[in-house]
């Protein structure tokens, strides 16, 4: 839960806990109003406690997990591109990306590129 949502839930919970029960209890409530005020106060307190116990967001991007492991050889020639790992052109995508024990990547010729890890270019 982000900090902004947590603050919003806390404010709404406090407002709900205090508003109507306070109005009802100040005007000599009957049994129904007393029960309603008690239920509303309990729900507001439950929402407040729930919000306070929420863990803050880690800030890490959510998304797929891209993983390359024990890959084979990749070869690029004549301006081509080869990768034996994970490619995320321009840093697109979200989530994590790892490359372990990748195969050899070779590039031969002008403009050729080769990568064995995580390639964000």
C-alpha cells in the first residue's frame, strides 16, 4: 500500500469513526441509533487498524520476471544483433531481469552487436 493510500484510508476511517456516532450520541440516541453508532465506530476502527498494519510498497516495479540461464551461443554478423541473455530495448518492460551462466555471444562485421547479459540498449 502506498503512503498516499494509507493516509487516505486513515483520514476516511477517522472521519467515519467520529462523524455520525458523535452526532447521534449528542442527541440522546434511541436503541437503533446507539447500535448504528457502535457498528459505524467499529468499522472505522477496523479500517484504521488495517491501514496502520499495511506494509509500505517496496517501490520495485511489478511485472514479469525475465530470466536467462545456461543459454547457447549467439552470433551476429553484418550489422546484426545477438544476445544469449535478456534484451529490453530502451529499458522497456518492468519487473526483474537476470542472466546467469549465459552462452558466448560474438559479433562480426561493422555495426554488429553481441550481449551475454541483460541488454537495455
